[in-house]
């Protein structure tokens, strides 16, 4: 009986702005080590017995981020499912269940958010093994975390009768919404309450049975969306009309709170944190003698109990206590630790103003590499472009701008109108307005170049694509 991991990669990550943004949310960031959160999630599966290749659920905009980050840690997904619309966790898990059932009617699903931190990997592996033994008997198992404090930011699970003598598996008595401080304190004192981790072990067939019972429209639309899905390279593109017609409901609301088969496996030493705010990240970071967690080029004097992160420049802080400072190339957050969760209000202001800082960084990742704005002014802008070995941009043209390309590292094969030229370091070319062009890296090292754009309009939407390796040309 194989366990199919289901990695949920949705979410906008606004609570960790300015590092986490709509187009590059927290699961793709290296916040707690040398690997990103999604990489940590797939790597900790290595110790789980009978584990299959993961099913990853994400969206069209993040598909190449997921694929590249899995490639970096040598993990191949069995499927990367692209949701055409956000419909919460119940429909996403239904798609994964239907895929797993193609492999075997006995398949189990290990459902994992991609943006959680788990320090106790041995405890995770044991909990997964315990949960699999319960799930194969038809229980829908959630993982309950033994609380270490009366936290008001998590939902709770109240454990009922023991399912197996001497084990940490219990029937679920009830699910409890995020409590106030007084109620959370009572939960801790009373015992038998556990944090709801959002992780599950489910028999795929059992999940679909219960979903058809309680939310049949989700099950129906998932089946239709997968049946009419298109396979594009390594991606499964769900049918948009069918999937968008699905109700937008979490797995807890759709099934777990209604079924009689809900069970919880409790875990005490998981070192689990959903890092839902900078304060939560600061709580698990290593601190110095003054209680500070400092990352990057940071200098302090008379600073205590603070989290300071410098990504691009020197950050100097003096005479502060209990603050969060996060510096990126185009934005700096300064907040009291007790109010760091209110960063979402700043993101809402940015969205209302139509500013890009809520969605993209100055360095923008593309399937072929990345580009980064260096300077801009009236009728011009300068970018640093990096193209991965073997990768190429689309065959394209612009209506409103011309471009100069100067190679600073590597080799470029350039299509410029009806000509093909090879450029090496310190060589350049000019792309006139309206001329069809393409950039390809034929070498073994990243190609780096400086692009100078000039014209009346310099927006990214002034691109007409004719051919594209990455499926970004609309089909006729």
C-alpha cells in the first residue's frame, strides 16, 4: 500500500511581506536553512516507508518555481497539478485522490502544506507511520500537535476515545476554531486539546466516499476537471470551467468536521510551526545573548529581543527592543513584534494603490531564468537578465520599445530579425522597435547580460510572442 504525498503549494504568503509576495510566496524562500520550505517538505519524506513520488498542487503562475525547486533537490513529482482558480483544500485533495486511485484502490494520501517548518523529522516519520496504520482501516487522520502554549492563532482538535491501546491515535471529538486567550488557556489546563496542523493521512477511496456524501458537487467537478485536463510537459492543467465551478471549501469544513471517521494522531516532539508571521519565525530562530536573531549584514547597538534580516544592504539598528526589521531590494518593513501580523494591512494598501511591491520583487523569476530592474527614468529602463544554461526566451517583438543587449558573462545566441548572431562577453547588439527577436543560452554556465530599453512604453505587457518553449503562446 503506497503513500502518495500531496504537497499543497497555494497561498499568497502576505503575512511574511516584504520577502513573501503574491508572485513568490513563502514556500519558495529559504527562511530557516539552506533549502526552501517546499524543498524541506519533500526532503523530509525520504524516511517514510512505502512513499511514492509526490503529487504537487499549485497554480499556473508558480508552476516553474515548483518544478525548478524540486529539480534542485533531485525530486521528481509524479504530477504537478495546476489549479486554474483557487478553491481551497477540499477540491485540491480530491484531484490528488483521483490521481492516486489510478495507481491503486488502496492508495493513501499524506497531505502536507508546503510552507510549514518541522524540526523533529524522526517524530514526523513515526507519526506518518502511525497514521498510515489507522488510515488503511478507513479513518481520515489528521495530525494534532501537543500545544506548548495557549496559542490563539491555531485551531484546536479535541481528542476523544483511544483507537488503539497504547498508541497516540484517537477518535476526533470535535474541531475548535481559533480561541480567545482565556479559552486557549483553559484548553491547556484541561488537556486533551491539540493544535490542528493542517496535515492529513487519508485513504483516497475513503476520502472520495465521504466527499461524495457531504459535498458531492466538489467530487463531481473534480472528476470533470481531471477528465478534461490537458497534459503540458510535466504539468496537469485542470479544466477551468469544471474546476472553477467547484465550491470553495477547506477539507476541514467539507469533510473532517462532518464525518464519523475522523481520527487524530497526536505528536509531541514535532517542532512544528506554520510560521504565519514574522513573530512566529522569530520565535524559532537562533538568538544571541541579547535575544536577537540577526541575518545578513546587520550591525546593532543596544538592541534586544529583535528579529533583523538584511537581504541586500547593511542594516544598522540602535536602541530598539522587540522589533522586526526586514530589508529587501525594494522595500523595508519595520514593526513591533507584537503587531507584525498586521503587515497584511500594508499589503492591502499596496494592492489598493496598484503597486507591484505586493506581488513581485525587483528580481523577477521566469522559467528561463530571471530579470532584475537596475535603473529607470523617462523613456528608458535598465535590467540585469540571467538566462539558465540551455534555456531561451520566447520568439517575440515589441510595439513600443527598442532594446540594447550587452553580454557580461557567458554566450548568447541571438535571433535579430532574419539574422542569427553569437555574442560573447563585452559584445552587444541592438534590437530595433518592431523587430522579431529571441535570446538563447547555448552554453554550460548562466548567461548574464544588461538590457537597456528605450521607448514610449516599457511595460511587461508590450510583448507579442510567436513561439515559446514554456507554453505562454495562446493556442489558436
